[in-house]
């Protein structure tokens, strides 16, 4: 379904469902009963292993199941207080413009279901839990205007209708309260392994930090383990977020200690060079009304003394986040690419290669997509592990949108700076913890000199101005915006893994 969010919304439907004589009425039980009705056949209700509360109050609960065999997702939406309708949809960034939506609404007497890509399977009252909708959608419709459900973040749009409508022509999204929730919709279909019986847990938490009066804060805290702690394997970890700060904490990391450091000093404060020690690193995006709020967020580690066959490791891929990495202003879609080269993997990987089983992609506000080739901000388990052999090249491509920025965006730690990172989880562990690239500094200085001469200015910036200042001093135009990333030596990539072809394209889809 294609929607344009204007002052008055105009909606064109391919198909509209009108309930028959026993029409669906949010105030009365559904005539469909409790079983799933599809194509004239009845079958038991589907299990729904994944779920998320869409709204902060938890009044809209979405659960879902996946069929990789048919390349479909089954969605169950429970609405605690249904008034005159509900809408649910998907879009690339959570925007209403050109979103794929399914809408259930009533005119005060009968209820209607409008959709293009969603098939309604069931609608019923579920006292005391309100109203329940069950429908399904294909991963891909092969319509380039439709939303493609694929690996990665899916932005879900939701909203409740508080008044009846004669038709969808009367729907004005600007007049109703809508929201956005981000989920990983495509998940591994294998059950999560159970924790061992001898598992124990430990929390690494920030020590009741008062949020400073600044936009971005990195807080480091040394957490000392007991002396002579025996080797354990961490088998699971999960966030511990201070209640009420769920929208404040951006990300956290724990770094292992350096065994060569015998006396680790205590430390709790803003970011410093302590990466060799065990540190809880919180990044906080701070609106002014959060200044002064206490935060004790961190990570809970689950570990066992029963060691596995392999040690697992985390490797950081992508681009080095320094000002050498930059995105021009006024770009609708701009790619930056980082490489873990064949020389690095040939040197560091064992003969049988490594097996990547999970991935955490990371950018800041201008980021629109991240992809590492060989196989938006959360750790995702891969449905199939990926084996990377010595001599393979790992290519990480990040896509940015800077249409709302008048100056260049450089790499760095601030939320207004940018990053291009993929933390891959793999085994067996190697000594390679970071495998990234950056723009060659000599090539960059030649670029600055050439662009300044091209625009009739001095060929160099005098006074020893840094890279950020040199970027900012440029006259930005389409030619300037592409020159620095062209013509520099890049690692050789001979082949790429093919993109999946979906059933509507004659392929098998995601496997």
C-alpha cells in the first residue's frame, strides 16, 4: 500500500475487505470464532515465538512467526482498547510517506479491512485482552514500491483510530497518534540453546552516574574481578538498563582486561584510553530534560566453568572512525566502504577459517544502512553461520543520508559524527581484534590541494589546520563530493556472494 502523508491523506487501495452479514465490530465478538480460517480450512492457532510491545504503554502487542519454506511472516496484533480501528505497517525508516499499511476501521456500523500486501486471516474479540488480528505477508511481493522484509531492522508503524470513518479517503494520519517500533523481524528458526546447569551471572554496571549537561557522554568504569579468577566461558549477555532511561542509553561495551597489567587503577569517569581493561562503556544521547538524571545501566554476563571446545571472539570491521572518514553534505545516499583485506585474513585466520555466528552493525544519526559482504544497531544471530577463509576479503559498506546537513560529517565519537562498524561474533578466536581501513592521508591531502586549486583558492590550508577544518573549508558541490573517494588504491575483490532471489522472482528466497 502506498501512502502519502499530506494535510489530507489520499489513499488508493488495491483491495478492500468488507465484513459480511455478521460484520466485524470492535464492540461485539467476531463471527470467526477462535480457530484460524484460511481458504475454507481450519487449523490450530499458530505459535508466536517472537513478540514486541509497539507502544510505550504496552497496549498494542505484536507477535509473529516465520515460514522460510513459503517466505511468509504471520503477524498477530493484540489491541487492548480498540475504539474505531487500528493501522500497522512497515517502511524503510519509519516514515509514513510511501509506507506499506494494513488498516482496520469502522463506519459506526460495519468494519472494513484495507490492504494490498497483507492477507487477513482472522479478527476476533479476546476478552479480557481486547481485540486480536491475525494476518500474513510475503517477505517480497516483487513490486519495487513495496517494502522488502529482509535481514536487518524493520521499522513498524502503528496507530489507533478514535473516530469512525465512512471510507479511507477520510483518513488523515496527521490527525491521529502514530508511533514507530524497530524490530529484527527475520530471526533464526532454530530454538535458542538452554543455559548449562552450572551457569552463574555477574553484572557490570555504571556506578549511579549523573548524566552530564552535554549532548553525548561516554562513561568508563573499571570493574575488577576477584583475584586469580579461573577461566570461564561467557555463554550469554544481556543489557541492564536503568528504568526510565530506555530512550537515553545508546550502546554499551565491555572490554576484557590485559593480563599483562598487574595493578589496574580504579576509574569512573568520562571516556579515556582504558581499552585494555575491563570497562563498561555507556553512550548516552541526552535531551536537555535528561540532564542530571542518574544512570546505572550496564551488562549482565552469564558464564560457566564448563569450557566449550572453542573460545569465541569479537572482531571489529569497517572504517576507522577518525576525521579521515567523512560524508559530504546534502547527500541522499552516500556509501563508504571499509575492508578487512586478504593479507590480514591470510595472516590471522587458521587454515580452516573462522565461523561468524552473529553481527552487530553500528552507525550514528546519518546512517541508513550497513552491510558486510560474505554472508542498525543491535546484535543479531545469523540463521546460518558464515565461514570466512584465509585470503577472503570482508567488505563493510555503510550508506548515509546528509540531506539535512550543510557541512561535512566526519568520523568520530559524537552523535553528530559518524561511524561505520560491524562487530562480528565468531569462533575459533584469533588475535585479530580489529580489521578496518581508512582513507589514505597522503591521498586526502592531494585531494584537498586539488579541490582548492579547482575552485580558485590556495592549494593548501595554512596554519596547520586539521583534517576537520580542511573538510569544512571546502566549497562543496557534486564534483567535490565524490573526488576524495575516487582513484585511491583499493583491495581487490574478485567475487561477491549473490543476492537471494525470492519465490515471486523464481528463486528460493532467504535460506
